[in-house]
């Protein structure tokens, strides 16, 4: 039997997959050949997904902690005992401190609308209890806000249209590592390809040209390119007159960003800036593919805001194959309000920022956080400021419940662990953020042991709490229908995918001067916001690993073997200045924390920049990873994270 499903992981490609089931056992998994983006292929990680589903170390039963927090010592308990204990502790905490002392902490482990981050499973129950809301700031929010200020929507180009581009700027994105399916459209275009990345990545190596600016300086670079374009008179006056607002002010700003000034900010040569500016000036259509990496900086929102302005000056927004693709999420019109039911809240509640976990656990009062539900997240591995996160999770008075598949670094701090189903074992639907398809996930096999879906876990907890609100007991089928009102559910289920119609881009007038930004308390004019991490050490970029997806697969033996030990790439000049040789053990440190690694000396990184992949588990890495060095600071827009705005020093050990 073949069953159509969806890869649940936080990846732009949201692949449609086919599970082969024989005698109730999943014996094969491959990409859906019918899907225009998946085209029959998954990726090096998810090719091993069934290995994970059947892994001997998969969590199969509820557990209660028996050792001190962090020890990872647990005993198996029944679901009845687990739910009783959770219900008792919750009731006590809410009686004493109020509902807002409870924090449902949702992560990106699954992006499903029923079982994952996009739909906040359990939110109906938490709303009824008056729990704090959760703001998912860890991934893409700053960039989305920036794009929205310019365009009125965060959804940009249909990436399939990249096939019609003649010049493509791969700007702060490494699709060959972090979402390779777009590469087919890029290749089909035959376009001239430029990679803009402080690191020479796998993707840069396949491009015609590579520019390596200093991290966090992209807005200045974009303004410098616009300076060259406008100096050549290559702006599209008709498009500007008809579709934009604020051109005179923006043109004056562009005039200030001369190639010389921009060279000094970005560390690029004047000729590189002028050369690329002239190429854009003469090439229609030009497309920009930017993703989340370049917005993990203090000025990350502003960077995307300026990038979205660029095709507004050249008129590329009006040409198929021109424009900007950051994320397509803004194009899906699903009824999230009907799914999450915020109308069930007894009163307005506070919102806690995902990337301020350490601060929220250690400093927030009135009320303090007393109960934490970690759902599809691994904050010890993935959040900034690992030391403070661990300190917060170690609080004896904090009641922590973790819903998980594996015994992660975060599970070690749980009071109660609940085993969750994996994707072939539950119903779900996903919306790609690197394409325009809804992807259906039909359950294919029975879950092992006593694993429960997240929706079912919260239905059972509601019953244990004696709650009578009928909405808490809606079945997965009912939830799906409420979410997908207006979509052809039967076709989606039968085909496994359904393309949605993108909304217009820009939505309304493109705002060079943004009333929307001003309303939110920001500068109405875009500009360049410099990096914010103090100090003069190296800027450490910790981007996607080829072999892990965030911390998922971090315990898979084969992928761990292929990833090898932790390495940090240093430029030969930076290494020599520190007396560090290739292969030397090093300590990487700043005021926030430190981790150990092995030096790899290469000119793949530009001078002043170091790189190490994200996603390692602390327990396999001497207790600390790169996230020990990262600040819990907000980016300019939306409270986004600043993972790559991170200054460190590197010492031989
Ligand atoms: N294999 C794999 N795939 C993944 C993931 C993974 O962990 N592994 N993670 C998934 C997730 S959660 C997400 S959000 C996406 C994110 O994927 P991407 O958007 O690709 O994000 P990053 O990997 O953080 O960074 C991408 C590139 O941006 C560069 N970069 C960093 N700072 C700057 C800068 O200031 N300017 C410029 N121009 N470039 C910069 C980095 O060197 C890196 O090569 O990928 C998803 N796909
Ligand atoms: N240094 C550094 N750190 C980063 C980044 C970076 O660029 N550099 N990138 C950040 C980004 S983009 C992101 S999105 C975050 C991700 O951070 P998190 O949201 O914490 O994601 P993961 O680390 O992948 O942890 C997800 C966990 O959910 C579990 N899980 C998966 N599916 C399910 C499910 O259906 N149910 C349940 N209950 N559990 C499930 C997995 O086993 C895994 O342990 O990491 C961020 N961390
Ligand atoms: S991680 Fe991305 S590329 Fe890999 S199978 Fe999932 S959606 Fe496809
Ligand atoms: Mo992400």
C-alpha cells in the first residue's frame, strides 16, 4: 500500500512523500514524483526518516523524572499517572499564580497545522486556562516584518517563476544545504548566478560570482547597488510612478550610499559593487532569492525591507521571473483563527517571546513562569544563551512537561515526558514556505508503544481537567475542516497536494517610505542598521548543517558519523594571528559562554568571519554548543533572533 504524506520539518521545500506500507510496517519512503517541486526526491537527512521512526532510542512511553534536573534519569509511568500529575500540578499553579504562569512553548520540530508549530496544538485548552501566549521569534519573523513593511505582504514571488529569471542573486541563502528543491528552477533559468554570503558555501561554488560582505551589512550593500543603478538612470520611472510611494525621499537616501562608502561598510571592493550594480541595471528580469540566514542580525528586518525595495526601483516586480522570494507563507489563506480559538480566552493575556526563554524563566514576574510545556522544541540545543536556558530549566519550582520523540538535551530537564507520534502516524497538513502548495499527510502506520498525537494528548488532558467546552474535543478531521474552509479538501487528500493562488505582490502600493513601519514605531525610511554585538573578535556564523535539521537527526548514528566532530572554520590570517593550526583543538568563547571545537583553516570564510554549523546536541559535545555564545538579544523587527550577530574569540586549547 502507498500512502501520501508530507515532510513535517522546518524546511522551505515541504516535500510531498509516499510511504510504502507492508503488513502495517512502513518499508519505504520516497519523494512524490507527481509533485512539481518535490519531483521524486527527498534529501540526505529525510532519506533516513524511517530509521528515526523505528529507532531503538525513540521515546515510546510516558516518563517521570527520578534524578535531579538535567540528569536524564526517568522511570516509565502510565498515561493515567502522567495526566493525573500534570492536571494536579497545573491546577495548583493556576490557583496560586493565575493562568499566565503557564507557558506553552511551541517549536519548529513539525510545521504541521494540527500537530506542529503552525497551528499551536493545545492552544484551545491553554486559552481556556488563560495561559500566556507564545511568540515564535526563533526563525524568520524579522525578515517577514521587513518584507511586509515594503510590500504589504510577506509572500513574494512564486519560486517556480525563478525559471524565467535572467539574473538571480542568491542573497544570504544556501539552498544546496537548506532546501535544495529550488535549485531545479534556478538551473532551468540559465540565469547568471551571484551568491552574496560571507561564507563560500556549496551554493556559492555553483554560482558565476561570489561576493562575501561582512555579516549584517546587506542593507548597505543593497543601497549601494541601487546607487549604481540610479546613477545609470536605470530605474523604472513608470513602475515607480504607478506602484510606489516615497520615491523622492528614498532616492535622496540612495544618493548617500556611494560605492566608496558601501565598500567601507561591507568590506567589498568598489569594483564588485559597481560591477554587480551595472549588471542589475541592464538585466531584466532580475530575481532575489533571500532566506532566513541574512536576517539573523540586529538589522535583519531592515535588510529584507531594503531588499524588497530593489525590484521596486528596477520595475522587476511587474515582470514574471523578477522580484524577491523570501517566504511564500503570506500567500496561504487558512482559517487559523478557527483552529486556535483565541475567543476562548477569559481575558487578554501576555505574550512571551520564544527566544527570551532564559530571561523569561529567570527574571519574569507577575506571575513568574511556573509551568512550561515544551512541544516540538529543543530549546537547550536551539535557543540563544544556552547557559541561561539551562539555568532557567534547572529551577526546582518550575514544572516542565516535554512532548518529544527522542531524549534530547531539553528532555533531561523535564518533570514529565510524553511520547509523541511521528509524521507517518498522524493526520496533518502543511503549507510550504518555499512553494505555493498545501501538502496533505495521511496517517500510514500505527504508532509504536504508547505514543499519542499532540492533538489527542491535549484532548485527554482536557478531559482529566474536567473541562466541558466542546471545542476542546473536536476530532482531527473536524479541526482540518475548520482550518481549510474554502479549499477543496477531497482533492487535496486524493492528490496529496494543492497549489494555492498567490495574492498580488506588492499588495497595494510598494512603500519605499513606509507608513506601516512608522505606525509600529520604526523609521519610516529604510536605511542600514549595523550589527550590534559588541567586541572586536570574529563574527561567528552558525548556519544550517548539511546533515541535521536544527537539532533533529542529531542523535542519528549515521548522520552524526557523516557530520563528524564539531569544527569551526577560520580564515588563514585569523588563525595565524591566534597561533592556531589546521586540526588544532580550540575553545570558542565570549562573555556569555564557550564551547569546544576543532579548527579548520580555509579561505571559505572571509577574514573576520568564522563559521560552524548549528544543530549539535550539547550532551554529545562536552555539555555546550555554539548556542552557549549567542545572545538573547532582539533583532530590529518582531523580536527576531540574532544567531549570526555573534562576536567570539577563539583560543588554542
Ligand atoms: N540541512 C538543513 N536544512 C535546513 C536547516 C538545517 O538546519 N539543516 N534549517 C532549516 C531552517 S529552520 C531554516 S529557517 C532554513 C534556513 O536556512 P537559510 O535561510 O539558508 O539560513 P542559514 O542557514 O541560517 O543561513 C544561510 C546563509 O546565510 C549566510 N549569512 C549569514 N549571515 C549573513 C549576512 O549577514 N549576510 C549574508 N549575505 N549572508 C549571511 C550564511 O553564511 C549561510 O550560508 O533552512 C532550513 N533547512
Ligand atoms: N546557533 C544557531 N541556532 C539556531 C539557528 C541558527 O541559525 N544558529 N537557527 C534557529 C532556527 S531557524 C530555528 S527554526 C530553531 C529551531 O529550534 P526548535 O524549534 O527548538 O527546533 P529543533 O531544535 O529542531 O527541535 C525540535 C524538536 O521537536 C521534536 N519534534 C519533531 N516533530 C515533533 C512532533 O510532531 N511532536 C513533538 N512533540 N515533537 C516533535 C524533535 O524531536 C526535536 O527535538 O533553531 C534556531 N537555532
Ligand atoms: S527536509 Fe526539506 S528537502 Fe528534506 S524532505 Fe523535508 S522538506 Fe524535503
Ligand atoms: Mo528556522
